[in-house]
């Protein structure tokens, strides 16, 4: 998984590096230096003209003359302040954009405007952000691909090694139970039940690590099976996964499944909920996954590793992830693949 995404991200990063800064509306070709220099030069020229002209300043200075000089100085200072304020405003916007930038929420860019130096700096920052997002998507694709391979390996070892060992222990306990004295049969039966429960848990963990039903029966069946697994462990999960959905890539199906799995896991562990819902519906040009619960909601708590992991997976396929309050309380996790953003 991730090979195609890796190639696309590398091409995008290379294109962003080789392309020059692009001019946008609102960009001025007059530099901040020349703006300030022109204003100061105009003030000095006016002052020189007054000195060389018929205007004189008495000694001691008269009140009217002092008022004219003071007014000219105030106007010059106000003009300087206005030029600096206008010229530095794009840099303030750039600072706010840098303070709120988040690579897990791509697409936000600072507006390119203002004098030439500020516009060039903002354009360089936006280009750098494009490159960082492309490189992060490429790195995340490689990391998550390695994670999926490791999940498959662990699931196979759990099934083939630990599962077979516990199955052999069950068979041995059955033979022991057949020959055990009456007073020991209850203890042997308890050992059988504990071993059987452990075997069921091992199989459940293996299925979560490696969704074989996704590979064999497709996304719809995998989501229904996932809802059934969580319902069997104390959380009532309703599902609405109709057929006839638009075709999806293997990567998209895996991301949708993993996001649904992580959303239900967060609900079971942290949401203090007893009901959840999984819906997969067709939208314009794509599909949307909804995982909703009736728990306590996300509140103002910072996002944990689970939600950040879902955002990283969404970036791999160019999907959008939204986590927010559900109607009537609880949490909504929405993942849209394709269609309008």
C-alpha cells in the first residue's frame, strides 16, 4: 500500500520545487523600500522648498509659524506610519498563518498581497508548505504501508502459532477431562473455558490486525462484520452499508475500514457510550463514511493519537476527515472520499 501515493507525492514535491513563485492578485510590484524612500524624499523636498522659498521663520518663532511646522511634522509622521502599517500588514497575516499551520489539515495558505518583498516571502512560505505537505504525505504513506505489513505478519503469527498452540491445549484438556476424577472435572472444565476464551480473543485480535474479510468479500461486508464484532463485545453498533456504491481503490477501501475501526475503538474505550452507528453512503462523485456515538463527545480535549492517525490515513488518499459533535450529543467522525471538498 502507498506506492502510487508515494510516487504522486514525489512528483508533486519536485514540481513545486522547480516551479517559480507565482504572482497572485493583490501583489504590488513597488517594493517596501521604494515606498518608504519616496515618502521620506517627498518630505525632505517639501522641507527644502520651504527653506529656499519666501517662507521664513521668525526668531523667536511665532505661534502661527510653529503651528505650520508642527502640522507638517505630524503629517509626515502619519504618512510614514500609514506606509509602514500597509507594508507590514501582509507580514502580520503571514505570522498568523504560520502560527496556525497544521500539516494534518492541508490546503490553508496565506494570501499573497502587499509590497514585492512581502509578496515574495509569502509565496516562498506557501511553496515551502506545499513541499512539506507533499513530503509528509509521502513519508506517511511509507510508514503506514510498513505498519500494514507488520500487522499482517503479527496476525499471521497469532493465527498460525499461538492459535494452533491453544487449539492443541484444548484438545489435550479434553482428553484430560475424559480421564479425570469427578472431583477434578470442574476445574478442568474451567481451564477449558479459559483456554477457549483466550483462543477467541486471539482470533478477534488477528481479525482486527488483518481484515481478511475486506480482502475476500469487500468493504461493505467488512464494515458489517466490524459492527458485529463490536456489538459482541458490549457496544451496540447499528450499520447502514448499502450495495451499489461507486468503485473504490484498494487503498481507499483500506483507509475507510481503518477509520471506521479506529472510530469504534475510540467509542468503546473513551466515549462512555452504549450505542454507535456506522453508515457508508454515496455522495456526489464519491462516498462518505459516518461513525456516530451517543457518548460524552470530544469536548475541548486535544486530539489524541487515534484521531491524528485517522487524519494521516485520510491524507494518503486525498480524503477529508471531520471530527465534531453529533446531533443530540456524542461524536461524529466523517470521512469523505472523492466528491466536492
